[in-house]
C-alpha cells in the first residue's frame, strides 16, 4: 500500500510553485496544487506529476479573497476523502503571490492593500481554515523573499509583507508545536521566472548584475527552490521549526 504524504502547494501552476510541486512529486509526495486563473497550465502540471506515478489535483483558489477560504477547505476535505480516502494532508506550502514594483513614495494604497491581502492576510487566514486538515506531525512552509533581509528600491511594500510572513512563521511554529507541526520560512533570492514581468530572467544586464553580487556566481533557477522545498519537507528535516532559510546562492553577503 502506498502511504505517500500529501502536499498542498498554493500557486502551483507556474514559476516557483510549479517547481515545488514537481520536485515534491519526484520525492514520492502526492500533490494538491492551486491556481487562480491559469487552469490549462495547472492541468499540465497535474499531468506531469501523474507521469511520475503520483496522484495530483488542481483546485482554483484566489488567495486575495479570504471569503472563499472556508468553502475551499471543505472542497479540500472532500477531495482528500474521494481521492485518497484520508481526512488529512501533510504539508502546506503558502507560495501563491504577485510582485509589484513601485518606489515607496509612489506606492498607492490600492497596491498596498492588494499585497496585504495576498501575501500576509491570505496565508494567515488560509492556514487557519486548513489547520484542522493538516495531520499532526505535518509541516507548513511559508514563502518569503531575500528582500526581507537586503533592500532594493521599489520593493518596500512587497518586502514589508514578506517580513510580516517571517514573524508570522515564528508564531505559527510556537502555537502549532503542540501538534508537532513544524513551520518554517523559505526566502528565495532573485530567480529566473516571470515574477515582476520576468525582469530577472529577460533583462540580461540585471541578470548579470545580480549574478555578480551572488556568492555562487549566478541567478537562481526555479529548480533550485523546488529542490530546497523538497529538502525542507523531507523526513530528515522534521526537527527544523521556526526558522528562516534563505535560498539565494549567497546574495549580497
């Protein structure tokens, strides 16, 4: 009997979330991934995971709309029972997000509110709703950013929300510890994805500038983060909790 553990990855249809889901599946994890609008891309990830011999589902979720989270949790519970004959999943990866580049003085209240709903309120409330479905001894991994440690103009609002996520992670770890649920933050550095319009991937000058300030000499790739997530959710990492793990290749040391 296959007693594979199940990971729920938000924003799993593309970019870092896709890489996380695929690497977890390669390590014998079954996957529930969410998407906001890119259903075709999400379905393609599901097919790729199934090609590894794992089970996978794609569910729609808008992490900016917390009013839908209770219904989403009920849907997850129903899918767990239907697909796995289980009442719990093992790992929650709060990955879904957006990037907004705006100087501090030019950042609008609307942009600030949007970032808050997606990056801080979203993981906070979604984890509340899903907590009863997370198995005792499971894990939660929140995604932050290297920009919460170092500063680059134009990311004040985004980085502030991610700084909040890092504080929230420690409180989650403390308060969920009674259930042996480990909670950590992974903080990627600059990665070649379509984040913020793909500027790191597509702007050769920026890519080279960041590589020159990175100890390992290049910009990160989605697979670098996917591999790190798989490691942090491995059985061997069960004693790590309440920690921020930066995965940037050593940016701005």
